[in-house]
């Protein structure tokens, strides 16, 4: 028989979580506006190497971005900053997932392009620090995780808007073992959090000429939280009468993404955090693997763009870091370019990555000396970007 004391302790714990989340709701009600990058000079771009292969792919990504923005860098419109200190060694020494001085440097930038960082796990010898990515999302309130997946030859052009600050992940470390037999975790979905991510998805569709938004939940079973997310979608959709939207359940959605008869119908998808984590990895695998996909984490004041894969410590131990594929980080870099107002440069980089990584593959990255180095791949990209036949080469790819 469970004692009354045990139940009261659980209630007290839940009350604390509830108070924290209600305070967060009040903060969400005081939102700032999206930055207008055309009015900012210089636009400060922070480059974060991270751990493992991160510094190698970050260096290549910066080289390609500076090549694309050479005029803007020369004129002072864009300035690149190197941010050190987000390594696992420094985080462990400071016992903080993001040391204060590093966070200050990040806050001073308008956008950052970040390599992978190691998240400690039990038994790996590092202190049990929170993920640097999770901490950054919380500290900067980076509520929108945006991941594009493109396979032009198959008619696939998806953009996922994954809510980034709520759901199971928001309070994932605050669950409670009521008894040794009963563990309970909490799930948080707010009206304000749902509205801003769903509105961002619809606004993206409107801005980019898409006409369909797909809202992914399990609202038939998870009626309160997923039901709220779906209700907010209905409300937001009224602002965008020219965009059609429909709700899909997460289980059948995972099947639809690998169904050739369905794939072309999806354009912009928006979904809560956990479902988004699962579905975007599946989508990246369809594109060619998580190493080929980039990711953006956005707030109206900040933007963090990053590779979606890990730090690959084995490659470092085996001396293969120079063969690491920078494609995921460069995809994120292309998204960064578009976000800060350089859409032409972003499109060129996307197309070059399509041509070099999916179509022509004159040289290929294998992660070993059987393939090219990251630098050689970067050279291939820049030669492709400079080629006057870039558009026709891309058209050949799209047409199969």
C-alpha cells in the first residue's frame, strides 16, 4: 500500500513543475518581432566548431560561406566570428552545458552555424551535463526547429517545422519515480508555444509559394495536449485562406513518407517536439542519411543553424576527421544564408549540394581514404557554384 506521504511528495513535485511552466507561459505572452536583416550591419555570424569532427566540417562550411558572401564580407555587411569553448572538455571543466562566457558570445551574434557537440551518457566518463543543444534552445528560446529535405529528382521538397521547446523534452528531466514500480513523466503543450510554431510554418508556406501545410499529431488518442495543438492549427489557418491544411496522425505519417504514391503531396509539415524529432530523422534518411540534412533553430531574435548528426568520435580516434562529410552543416549554412536575406546565395549552395552530393558525384565522401576529403568536396562545391552552367546541370538532375 502506497503511503499518503509518498502521494503528497509526488503532488508537491508536480506542483513545482506546474508553477515553472505557468511562469513560462507568462513570458511567452511578451514576444518580440522577427529581425529585419536588411537593416542590420554588420550581420554577425558566429561559427561554433563543437566536438569531434565538428571543427573540421565547420572550417569547410565557413570557407564555402565566405566564398559565397565575399562581397558582403568585404563591404562590412557580414562579419564572421569564431566562438571557441563549446567543447566537451571545456563544458566538463566548467560543469556547465554552456559556459557563461561562451553563451555571452553566442548572444552577441545574430545567427550561429554550429558543429555537433557531445552529450554525455552514462558510463562515458564525462559528467552528466545537459545537452548543449537543449540548453541553447532553452537559453535563447529557439522555438522553431526547421529541417528541409530535398530530392528534386523524386519531386520531394519538404520543410519540417518542429516545435523545439515544449512537449516531453521541456520537462524530460523532471519526471518522478513515485514508487519503484511507477514512473511518471510530464508533457507540456501551450497555446502560445503552439501558435508561434504553427504560424511560422504557415508564414513559410505563404512566403515560398507553397499551398499545403500538414499538421501532425496523435490527437485522437492524446486528446488534451495534441488536441490543443490541432485546435490552434485551426485558429492559425484562418489567417492564411489561400493555404490548404490537413491533420495527419504520427503513426500513419511515418508510413506515408516512404510511400512513393504519397510523397509528392507533402510540402510544409508542422508538429510537436517528439514527433518532429522522429519524423525528421526518417525524412533525412530518405534523402540519403542524417549526414546530408541541415537544421535551423529559430527565435525571432536569434537563429542557430547546425548539422543534425553527432560528433563521430570514432572517426577522430581513427584519424579520419579530414574525411568527414560537411554536407549537413553546409545544408544548414544554405538555410542560414536564406534566413539573413541572401536567398540567391542560399539557393546556389542548395543546388550545388544536390548536384555534387546526389546527382553527379564526380567525387564522393565515404568517411575514409577511399573517398575525398571535406576540403576536396568543398572545392568541388565552389567550382560548381561558379560554373555558368549551374542551372542547366541542376535542371538535368531534376529531370532525371
